[in-house]
C-alpha cells in the first residue's frame, strides 16, 4: 500500500538497513473533533431540557405506570402492631387461590374494660397494589378487579365490641371508593402488654364492583374470604 498506492517511504524506513528516507513529519493532535462532539452534545441537552424530557415529573409518571404498590403508615394508637398477616382466599376455576397484602397498617385503640359495650376502635390502611395472588396477581390488580392504579388504598374503620365468642370489629370496608358494612369476628388473647388476635370474615366481590366481566361463579366465586392475624404490644 505504502509503496504502490501512497508512494511514500514508510516501507524504506522499516527495512533493517541504513537508508536515506527522511523522518516523517511529527503528528499534532487536533481538538476539532472533541470541540464538535461537545457542541453537538450540548445542543442535545439544551433541546431535551426545553422539551421537558429530563424533568422529574416524567420520571415520576414512568414510575407510577410500572408500579401498583403504595406505602401506608399507621396512625397513632395505644397498641403497636409488631407482626401479622392480611390474607385473602378466592375460589377460581374450581380451586382455592390464596394471596396476601404485604403493605398494611393498623391503628388500634383498645381497652379490656368496655365503655357502653365498646372496647375501642381500629383503622386499617391497606396498599391495594401490594397484593400477591400467585399467577393471577396482575389480573387481580387490573382495572376490572382491584384497579390499584386508580385506587391505591383501601380502608377498614370499625368499632370493637365484645361477643359471646370473643370480639367483633364492626365498621365499613372502603374499596374503590365504595363503602360496605363489614363484621370481622376475632379471638384475642392478652398476656401483660402483648396481644395476639386472629379473625376471619367473608365479603362479596360484587359489592365492590370487582370482576364485573365474570358475572357468575363458573369462573370466579362471589365470596372472598379475608383472614387477619397480628401480634401487638401496648404503648404508654
């Protein structure tokens, strides 16, 4: 190439013998490509910022589109929940499918001595998008069911009264901005400042416009079982 096309003396200088080929001219680095690249990149950033491509609002919108979950926090109460579970069970295509909410909190005011038949109150906040229901999780969070993107939080606010078998939390469950009266019977044991409770109830999914595309029970039962357990400690 150097000998035939370029007709320069590179090959002569490479030969292992004395030669009279002059040394090549020293090369000098050019900053023109770097300056041009920086100028182009600066223009891209300026145009992008002007169009709002790098704004925090865009990031938050993208995050919300890919996540159904929300975080709930407990209100002040005289019992602090240490651990527990909030589960549901549905009957679908002939089989029971169990799932649970990972994000929930309970504000509990309770006294062993009742006042006018009332032992206290409870308010539960539930992150609808935190439900895990096996292979149908995404379907359960969708618009025809919990619609957690539009309604990220459900609540249960109730008074605690006693019953022959233990206690009952009587109040309203609000889901998808629909409030329905619910009774949650539960057992309770208290040792010192530690309480353990376990309760179970059933709700009708139709009351909350859940699964409207499944108007009969051939594929999904109307009844949904709700199961809750928790351990709480008394606070000063």
